[in-house]
């Protein structure tokens, strides 16, 4: 066997051994099965008889909130609210991240120019060669030696294992998640404005009830003073009535302070300095409430922005796992460049003598210390499992929120009907006790307690109506409405 055949045989064996070693190395790449998220929901809500797909969450918020003054406040908040604007910038940053990730798997081309001067020692290999080499006949290398260069250079990592493409797709999922986060912020802002608006109207009605009651109590106080002068009542009765009037006047200031704070909370949400909030406080307890439609639970998966945000976060985590796993495999890079180089600027245009070019390919594979890669891969897997739990938790929380609010709306409606009857009965009893008091058939304590009970019942009625409106707003938000 000749020497060439022996060399070829040894080379073939070396290549085979290298291929086998590489195969063995990467057949041991770790993998981990992550269970899929459980997105199953019951066919209907607990305690609800509705089974159709009509859903109030599909309504635009302007159709759901028909008060024009409330609409104006929400419109302003959606433009000037600082938290929403901060979230919008996060969306913009997530969009820029997509562009950055996309650029990673595209070729990188750079324009490079440079100049340098170099003086090497005479008694060195390079110095001796330069001294004995002529550029042209009888023209030695200049000393020191300048150098001028200009060219275009490119590098490209071949995305064989889709590491970079999966990274880019993960950035897309993160961007979509941030968009849903913006929608969720819009939903919360709409509901916060509406809830604060209804709280403000309820406070206005409480203030009106206190003023009305102060008028009634003022008349009763005048009556008992006249009766005292006629020796039909005592000073004790006069003082008890005066104390009740003073108590309600003090309560009036407390309600006025709550009005100021609620107005300023609305002003903060719409991004403006403290000022009066225009509102419509009439017919608060008399106005009828529109029907709410919950649809079916599976619609929460598409209507709720927080659920969709968690879903996109889960998809991004899955792609991050794939990218982390690709780090175990070899990476391939291509480098190339073309340009001009000479030790004098006038020689740069002398071609092909001044022409330079290069083309190289690299393969880099982790071999010995792979603990960092394993740790990164394990972390990505843990984050994916964390995203699964978060997705399931968000779905379960959404279903429970709607179920709780359904029960709350039902109980509040029954409570409101009973309180209406209570207010009507106590309002009538005020007239009766006043007549009996004027005819000396009832004492001042009966009048006082009746007026106090009537005031409390009216306050409770206003509070219950407010809770009804807040529950409707919460249900609209819980169903996923407010961002359309």
C-alpha cells in the first residue's frame, strides 16, 4: 500500500471517529416534557340559567355606558392617562425587540476603513524580510510602514437549528402579550372611571338626602320648641333634637370631603389638575338597569385581555425553551470581506495588486463545560412550566370572578327591592309620627328614632344602588369588555 493510500485511510478513520463522537455528544442533549395548559371550562356559570353566546363584553364601552358625561371622562382618560401611556411605550419597546431579534439571523454587513503606521525591529523575521524585499526594482519598503485600508465585510450565523428564528418568534409573542397588556389596562381604566363616577353620583344623592333630612329635622325642632313654650315638651327633647341636627350637619361635611376626594381620583385618572367633575346625579335610584349577558365561559379565553396575555407569554416561553436547547448544537458562521489595502493612498486604486478579499467558515460547538448551557435550558423549562401555571390560574380566576359577580348582582337586586319597601314604609311613618307628635299622641323619641331610621334607610338604598352599578361595571370588566 502506497503512502497516499495510507494517508487517505487514516483521514477517513479520523473523520468517521469525529462524526461518531459528535453524534454521541449531541444524542445526549437533555430534553424535558412540559404538560400543556388545561384550558377546559364548565359549559355554564354556576347559578346562571343563560346558555346562549350573547355576551355583553362584545359591546363597545360607549354602548354599555350611555351617560354622555361619563363617556367624555373615559374618552379623556384613554388619551391622557399616564399609566396607559406608559404601557403604550412598553408596547413600542416590545415591537423594537422584534426588529432586533430579526436582525440577528440576517447577514451583518459593515463598511470599514482604517489607517495605521507600524515600525518593526530590524532584527526580527518581519523586519529582515521587509529590508530584503523591494516593492519595485530598487525601491525598498518604507520605514516606518504606513497602511491604508477600505472595504466591505460581512458575517452571517447560519440558523441551522432555528435558534435565532425561534428567538424572533418569542419576541413576537412578547409583543402580542404587551398589546393585550395594553388592552387590559384600558379595561381597568374604563372600569375605574365608571366606578368612581357612580361613587360620586351616590355621594351627591347622599348629600341631598342629608339636606332633605335636615329640613325635616329643622321643622321638628321648631315644633318641639313651640311645645316646650306651651309646657307640652321638655328641654331634654329640645336638646336631643338639636344634637341630631348637629350630627347630620357634621355628617354633611364628611360627605363633602368624600366628594372632593372622589373628584380628584377621577381627575388623576384622566390626567388633569383637580377641578369640578361634570356629572348627572338625577334619578339615581329610580333609573332602571339594563340587562347583562354573560355568554358562555369559553368566551373568556378570547374576550379577557389578561387571559390572552398569559397565553402569549406561554407561547413565548415555549419558544425560549427551543432556543435554549439549540445552544447545545454547533453554531456555523460565515465571514467574508472585500476591499482595497496599500501602504500609500495612491496605490489603493491599483488593482488587482491592492485588492484584498477573504472567505471563511467557522463551526463552534460546546464540548467540555456545558453547565452554563444546561442551567439556561433548565431555567427556560422552569419558566415555561411557570407560564403554564400562570395561564391556568388566570383562566380559573376569570371564571370565579364572573361567578362571584353573578351571585352578587342577584343578591343586590333582591336586597334593593326590600330596601325600597323599607324606605317607603319609613317615609310614610315620618308623616304619621309628626302628626301624632303635634297632637301630643307621640313623644319626641318616637319622632327622633323614626327620622333617624328613615335617613339610614335612604342612605342604605343609595349605597345599594351604587353597589349594583359597581357590580355591573365589574361584570363588564370581568367578561372582558372595555377595550374594544
